[in-house]
């Protein structure tokens, strides 16, 4: 049973509630906000209110929520093993990052499917344990899987410190990877153990990243901003500097996601 809800605004009171939820102290909002915002039409909501034990997330929430399985993560040292990592309990999606059978176990979920959309607003309420050797990269990835179309990351960073956002500049792919905008990382006030709401606003020529409604950073090169359909992916994996001994075998921790919401761009 796939639990994603389609939401549209039905009254001005709903609009007001959505504005309060997303532009007040949103880090404390435990219920997913519902309703449209100026220039943003809410299309998808997931509040994780149906329990699913380890190994059952795909059955309860659909195969896309289970995500990738059976191959190496970005660093090459972790293995996507959703049935050993993902569960839903107490109203949130839980990533249990740990070492098992000689490999770090990680997961990556696609909460609203692979089709994606062009431009949008994406908000997630989340927290993370201090888990050295692991990271998160919640990102927008080209629905075509052509990296040269760009990539939008927020929040991203190691799970023992603060997080940052950036955007791969479309059309810059070489054998060495992509160029990113901004060129220098600006770290947010995020810290392990705290609940936060992270929001991406992706519109023509501009990407902005917010943490608890405060602007953290934004792109500076309008022509480099992606402009083709992208899908939202919540990725928890081994750190960029992972090795055969890092993360350590005794390190384990959780990334918890309370809710996710998606909006279409409607200027």
C-alpha cells in the first residue's frame, strides 16, 4: 500500500496554516504542512504515519521508497541494503546505518517516484546521530540519469558535523566530474541530534537552500541552474573520505525523517 497523498489547497485557511507551518518555527512542526504557498502548488505529502518494520518498507510504502539495493554507494565502500537499514516507526522513516558482513550498510530512497518534475519546492524534517564515516546527500537528480543536466544537493555533509548545499552546473561534466555553484561551501547551523527542516526552492535560474526558514545559501550562475525534470532522492551513505577502515566497524547511528513534502512551481 503506497501512502503518498496528493494535496491541493481548498481554502484560505489551509493556505494560512501552510504559511505558518513553513515560515514560522518549522523545526518544531511535527505534522507535515498541507496546502499551497505563493508560487508553489503542493503535490505530494508523506507523513510516515504507518509503521513498517525492517524489510517491509517497500511493501508498505511502495518500491520507490525502498530505493536502491544491492550495489555500492558513491564512495564505493558502502552497500545499499534497504531491507537492513530502513524502517518506519513512531511516525518517522528511520535509516539505521551500521556495519554488517564486512560492509557498511546504507540506503537511498525516492519518496515521490522516479519521474520527477521541472522546478519545485522540497521540504524535509529530519535529524541525525553523530555517525563518523557516514553522510547524507538529500538531492535532486536528473530523471534522465544524465549527470550533465545538473544536480542539486541540500542538505549534504558528514554525519558528525554541519551540512551544506550546492548545485552542479549543467553542461560542465568532464572526466573529472562537475563544477558546482557556489564554488565555496557555506555550512549551516545544523548539528547532530537536532530536528531541522531543510527546504530547496528551485526556480528558473535560481536555487535557494533554507534551514528552519533561514536562507543558508543560493546559486550565483543563473545559466548553470538545471532546467530539466529531476527526482528527489534521500541518500544516506558512507562519507566522501571513506576507506576500508572508515567508518569503523563499531560505528552505527540513525537518520530519521519525520515528513517530506513536494511542491510544483506555479508563478
